[in-house]
C-alpha cells in the first residue's frame, strides 16, 4: 500500500536522523520510501527544512511538484495556517489512532498536532506492512505517527487547493471593495469641499455687490 506518513518526534534531531537514514536505506524488504521532508512549525506556520526525493537527492528545492512537496506547500500556506487553528480543541494525543482521529484529514491533523517549535517528518512510502516503519520511528522516540493512503491524501490536496483559490478570490474581492469604498469616500469628500468653495464664492460675490 502506498501511504503518506507524518511522524512527530520528541527531539528535533531525531527528525533529521530519520530523514538521513531513510534516504540511505530507502529500499528495504518491508518498505520503500521515495521522498521525505523534515518540517517545523515556526510562528504558527509549518515550514520546509530539508528533504529528498529519489530523482535528485537532498536539497531545498527538490520537492517542488511532488506529492510531499504539495503536502508541505499547503501546510505552509494560508490554508494550512487556518487548519492549524481550527480543530485544536477536538484532537490531541489522547485520541491518536481512535475513530475520531481516523475521520479527520491528515492535513488538519498535521497542522494542528505539530506544536510550535516542533519538527516532524513527512514521507511517501510503499509498505508491505506498517509494523516495520512504526518500530523504526518508535526506536527514535516518535510521539505520534499518522498514515493515510495516497489517494485519500491527493483528494485532500485537491480540496485544499480549491479552498486556497476561493480564499484568494475572496481576498482580492475584499481589496477591490475596500479600494472602491475609499475612492468613493474620497470623491464625496472632494465634491463636498468644492461645493463648499462654491457656496463661499457666492456669499463673497453677494457681499461685493
């Protein structure tokens, strides 16, 4: 099964260790990991820190256009920030792996579950069974592991992109409306000022006669 996996670690260094070790043994008997990234929540935003894919190796721009790149990009954008503050009261470590957690999208869970200053690993893996990677992450002190089928994740990403486009459209419309209101107010102010000048001129003209 092809899955997107998100792992939260108690220590930041463990996320980078996992990234390095998964790259060095990306093909194993029970799994294959074709791309992975370390992310960190900074100032309320999930940011990309390092990553690799099977085509080009390590580097800050290597994930552009890939599934994990799109995933991280959505998390780091305005929609991801919105998700991070939307369901904080609904989820937490106490329900990880429960029915409630299963019914929440992995984008929402990642944005909300990643604590400020905390790092995590996002990976695309083909797994024969999940026990192998779960045991490996546990050995590094993982506190939470999320996993979703790639088809479900792609559906989430499509919906997230559509939501971002709608948010951008609404923001542009609000800016246009604000500008039009400002222009209208300015025009009314100019009209009132000129009308007052005409009134003053007429009064002065009457006084000169």
